[in-house]
C-alpha cells in the first residue's frame, strides 16, 4: 500500500454563476446565479470581511436545527422557489431544501472537467458509472463527453432531479441509464453479471438509507464497496474518482480505498476540494478525494 506524496488543495476556478463572496464567524455568503445565500460553516473561524450591509443583501439564510440533519431556510429577500445556474455547457436546477444543500456542489466542478478530459481522450466506446449520483452533475459531464452513463442513487427524487438537469443541458438524447437502488447492491449485481466500466465516480455519504431502507454508514460499508468495485472496473479502465464529505478522516483514507480497487497501475492524486472566498482569500475545505487515472 502506498501513501500520497502530497495532499493537493484543488479549487474549481472556472465558475461564472457561483461565487464564495465572503466567509467567517461560522458562516458563508455565496452567490448561486441570481441569489445570495447564507449557510453555516463552523470551520470559518475567522472574522467576516465584507460590510454587514453586503450580508443583508442575502435572499435566504439556513438556520440549523441539528448540525447533522440540516435546518430551516428563512427567506430574507424575494426569490423564486427554484432557479437555474450554468457551468460551461451544463445547466442545473437549484432549490432550497431541508438541508444545507441546494442541488449542486460547486467545488466538484474540477472533477467534471477532469473526467470529461479523460473520456474525450479515449478513442473507443466508454461506459461510466456514477454511484450516489444525487442531482447528476457528474452524469451530465460524462454524457456531454460522449460516455454511456449509468446513474445510481437510492432516492427517486434525486433521480428525477438529475433527469431534469439532463433535459436542461440538452443531453436528454444521450445514453443515460437511471437506477433508483442502493449503490452497493447494484455494484454487487453488476459484478455477478460481469458488467464493467471504463470510468467510475463515487461520492458515498457519511450516512444514508437505501431505497429499501438499507442503512449506509461510511466506515462500515465502504470496505464492501471497495471489494465489490474491483470486479466492475474494466481492464481498459481510464479513471476512478472517490469523494467523501463530513467524515473524520484525511485524504489518506480515500487514497488507500481507491488503491485497493485499482491496484498498482496508473496514477493517484489525493487531496481536498476547496473554495477560496473573494473578500479575503480565506480557504474553505469541503471534502477529501482521490482520483485515479490509467
């Protein structure tokens, strides 16, 4: 087992419809398209930099009820129930939910660009699997690059949302297969079928429930997912991405997990997905990740 030579801090600098305007005092001020949102961020231990008058322009603020279970959005200034934002040629529908999430993880745009480059550099048919696919950003990126994509999420609501994003991005005619099922169950079944993929994206949550009530706990279930994924990674596989949020661990964990799947071949990059606020240059770390390329 190897260890990462260095931990890379990886931003997503090409956004036009998203900005981290300011952070501090345990919160962030972010622009998603036309709207400004305030969200709690305990790691922002520094002071805010913008004037209070700038923060008062926010359209909504999330008030946490329990840190692990989201909270309630309070509307401060008029805004639509749902709205659109764009990243390059991809379009996403956003909306406020019962958690801090709004339908997109802006810091993952670096992954979308990277996997598109991997797929576009392949000269033969490409099958990509997006596990825990949520609202489908990686699915859209893969489909736009020419891959045949299988999108798996246990939430039927997330599947519907991702499907809508596909239509908004004018990718509805691309070969995308939608699977509402527990990710681990699906991977095990694909292994028994002998079905393989040239690219795999996985974003396993810290905790969740499958479509039939299966309990997902990252540290208890990830060893099974690692073992099951070994049999579905094609011999001519091009890439694998693992991202993990809200777990008490460093990128060494995802690095070793991915290495168990891919073996000694290819190249591993491990690090943290970050955003940098525009007011003072403070860095927020969102998730740990490992990317493998052949």
